[in-house]
C-alpha cells in the first residue's frame, strides 16, 4: 500500500447558517453540501454559497448527472436539484449507520460508518449487489476515473483511501492532518477531492495523486 500525507489545497468556510457539513457532491459546476435540513450549493472558485433546497440531508450525497441522491436516516431519496422535490425513495441498507454515498456504474455505493463497510445497491430497488469490508469507520465515498475512494474518521484521525472495488483491499492512503476530519467525500472529476469537515462547518479540497506516484 502507498501511504502519503494529503496535500490540502484550499479551505472553505465556515459558511453563514451552516453548522455542519455532512455529505458532499459535485454536479460539474457547483459543489453540493448536505447540511442537515438543506442541500446548499457552493461555487468552488469564489467560495460563496448559493441557492439551497429544503431536504433532510444528514449524511452522504451523490449526483447521477440529473438528480441528487441523499441519505436521510433510514432511506435514500432521489431529489430534483431545481425544486427539492423527492421523486423516489429506497430503504438505506444500513439504516441510521449509513454515511457516504456515491454514484458509479449505474448504481449507488453506500458507506457504513460503524459497520466499516461499503455497499453497492440498486438505485431503483435498494437491493444489495456487493459488500466490501473496511478496517476503519467509513465516511464519504466517491468514484473517479474507475477508482473507488473513501474517507475514514476514527479516534481523531482521518485518511482518504483508494481501494480495490472488488476486494476492498487498500491500495493507497492519504493521511489528513491530525486536527482534520473527513465527513463527506467527492471528486471534482479532475485532480481534487472535496472533503466535508463535519461539525466544523468547513470544506477542504485535497490533491488527488497520480496513479504513478
């Protein structure tokens, strides 16, 4: 396994009216922050928050190119990002223990916090398709360029890991500074990861390393 210190590029926040950043997603233009009772956009260039939609947003967030998916307690909701309307709901595989959420390969990938798992589910039915084990509490989950990454946050320490999507084996780890936790995790599709800061109400971006490092 390759292990390195994470390169923190930028820190955003704290933001007006936002006490906690749970899930994080990216729609190609704006970063979406799950803040408990709303989903709020953030301009990654200016660092300013924009519009919000009312939604139960207590954990991970994902974007499939058209809709947002949001963990809300014991369910995962498919949401119209323009109106905030809930278009469909499936049961969450782990109930209140669900943490991160990502969209890839036409399916949802759900982090399980205390259960230390990542579960691939059918977005229409909630059927469990695959389960990957972790040795750390799982927070955010993201896919980029065929790579599966997830965050951890346990005993005051956090890292961001690239894992084998078939076995769960850790292939690469980026250690965050000791006072920095990772809640939500999302790739910008290029060379950066967006890391939610949980109860600090902040967001950080870190460098995604090249595979040949």
